[in-house]
C-alpha cells in the first residue's frame, strides 16, 4: 500500500513547491493530480501536456525524479448536469483526463457519478434519496435509465479503449453515494441481487439497522443465489450413470466438506459465546 496526497490541498503552491513538500514528508510516495472539474487543474497543464510530447516527458520525469508515482488523475464533476455548458465542461475534463492518463501510464481516473435533473427541461440536479411519494421513485428510475446508465456505458467504453479504469467516488449529491447505489452503477445489473445482498425488501429485515448485521448475510446470500439466472443452454448436459447413485468420489467429498463446515461453524459459535 502507498500513502499519497491529492493536489488540491496545495492550491496556493506551484508544482515545484508541491513536489518539494511531498519529498520532505516521510512515508508519502504517491500523488493524485486534479485535472479538471470542481478540483480544478492548478498543477497540471492538461492541454499543453496532451499537445506536447516534450512537456509530457518533462512532467513525468519531474514526478519520477522526486521518487513519487502518480496514483490517479481526478476530475470530479457532473457530466450529466442539466446545465448543458456545465455538463459539456465536465465531460470534456473527463475525456481529456483519460487521454492524459494513458500517455502518463496512470491506470485510474477518479470522478463522481454525476446527477441529472428530474426531466429534460430541468435547470438543476435533483438528488433523490427516498422512494416515496411514488413520483420520487419514478423520477429516480428515469434518471438511471435515461441519463446515468447510458452515459456511463459509453464513457466507460471510452476509458477502456484507452486502457484506463474509472473510479467512481460515492458522494452525497450524486446518484452514486453509498454501497447500494455503487452496486447499481453497473450496466444491466440485476437490481434484485443488490436488494438481496444488502437486505432491502427482504422478509427477514425487521428494522433499518438489521441489514447491517452479520446475522442476515448468509440468508441474503442464499436468496441472492436463488435469484440468479444464467443465460446458458444447459439442455445438453446429462448424467449417464445409474440413477440415484452419486458420481464416483462424491460421497467422500461431501463428507469432507461437511466436516470442514461443521468445524468452522463451531469456531464461530465459540467466538460468539465469549
């Protein structure tokens, strides 16, 4: 693990001063550069680096010579902001950050998920965190189906074409702000699996806090597995042996794994009694 610093904390210092400061800090070996969006880009001339291989080499050498690695480029913004100028600016910052990350051999670009408005005519983002009254849920589904997932399907593909991973930072005010919404930020994910894993809409859920306890994990996991549908034709698979007789070695395997499971459960039960 490496310990690093995000450059906006040094907004009033030049790049040379930032590098010198980080070299003086024991244990700091990485740096995350802001390259647009709300964090700005005070220490990185993004357009100049993209346009000039010479400047790009000088920039990379300065960081390497200081004994530092660039952990990520960050351009936190809202590329689906109802204000088209803001959305266009933040989307452009994201795409330039991806291109620059590729040239610098930086593996990750960090940003926010964004948050659209409640309609195509909206002027401000609408952060919905409650499913009721019903129009809230309808609007939330519209946001994900018409804005969030289409945008990120294309944007993630763009990043992948450049060999870059996108890290979405969960944050209040945006559609991805906790574990549940982070899991939903996957194209074509089965929302039912998410609900089962975290305890939402589960008959075993008895209170708001119950879903955070370990006691429901195994039950939720089983229910999730039961809901999984595999898109594969298994009709050609069949057993040619004698009906009602286990395959060779099955009995021994079952006995072994049963013994191991009992042993582990006994250990956990003993720990709970302490």
